[in-house]
């Protein structure tokens, strides 16, 4: 959905909707105008019985961290799961680093808890990287929501602790399936948040204990399956092609958001990077 640029009658109540006061929705190939009171709630496409990668083996990965800057922040918890039901989780000892209160408020892990129950970071990082490398080496697609954040921070942490980066452990860092990038591409005009919680709810994926690595990884895996089941053209792509398409989509999405900021906030000075699945250092 998008804001209407031209005045028109609401398709439901017939009230005249001035430009910018309503929403524009694409139905059966036709753009239709609604007033705000009659704005239809977006609905996910129905699941289909088509074949595709979503019916095969999948793995998923999630991190909970001390913040959002790969250059300075660190991993607090991690989880890897797969479609066969296997699951591994890690609680990482922060050493002399402190988990900020803002991060603790999100994932619930305090510095004291991480020090009491966490294992040394080098050991955890090696196990996480080996688990992911094992899936990728076997050709199993790895689902990661907002992959550019989790994978970039993981690589930074591996380097900080003198461990081999994931990208150097496998012939290619992929195939990655990023439900955030895919959902934005498949449903470009849906309004509202695109967080893991919001997107899971939209596609009917249960997410209990949000912002715990284990729950988020499982939700990400199930969300990847739902996207494949609901978009036949997406499911028809082989996973290597899908990986490459996501790189293009992520760049286009970043460019679109950059143009929006430049148009609506002149002089903002923010640069929106479109790197995927790893951020490239400036």
C-alpha cells in the first residue's frame, strides 16, 4: 500500500479522498483508493502446494548482542537450529566487557548472568562458526533475519578473538535466505514495521520468547518456509540464484530508502548501505 497521489472516491464508502489523505492498494493488477477509515488490512498470500527449496533442509541462525555496532559490540547469546529439529545455543562470557542496560532490556541477559553462566568467547565463536560452516558446506540454505547485521557482527567477533572468519571456512558464504530482504521485495508497499515479530505475525508464524536467540532462530526458519510456501515464483528459484537475487534486492531497497531520506530530510547526512549479506567496511 502507498499514499494516494491523486484525489479519488473511496472504493468502499465512495467518499472523496483528497490527494495524500488516503491509501492506494493494488488489487488484481489495479490500483484502488481507500479513505483511512476503510483502509483494508494487508493479508499474506495463501499457502500453495508447489514444490521448492522451502520443502528441503534448512538451517537458521540468530544472535543477541550488546548493541548494533559490529566494530565495538559483542555476542551475548547465539542459536543455530535446523528443519530436522536440531538446536544448539550459546551463552558467551563477556570477559571484562559490560552488557549495556539498553541491550539487557531487549534480550534479558545481564552482565552478571553472562559471567556466571557463559563460556569463553573464543570457544563459543569457534563452535558457532563450525556449526554454520557445516550447514553451508553441505549446501543447506541458512536463514538469517537481517543477515547483514548478524553475519557482519559474527565475522568481526571471530577476527577480534583470532578465529578464522566464517567466509574463509566455506567456498562461498551462502546460500543465505534473509526473510527481511525477501518480504520487502515480495510485498513492497505493505505499511508498518518489518521486525521479526511483526513479519512473523503477518505470515502466521508463532514467536514466543521474542529476542531470545533460540526462539528468534526458530521463527526465522519457519518464516523462510512460509515465504517459500506463499510465493511460488520465489520457491521456484534455486537457492544460489535466490542468494544472488537478494544481493540485488538489498541494494535496491537501500537505494530507495536513501532517496526517500534525501527527499524528505534534506541535509540529513546519513548513508544507507546496501551491502548484503556482509557489510563492507567503509
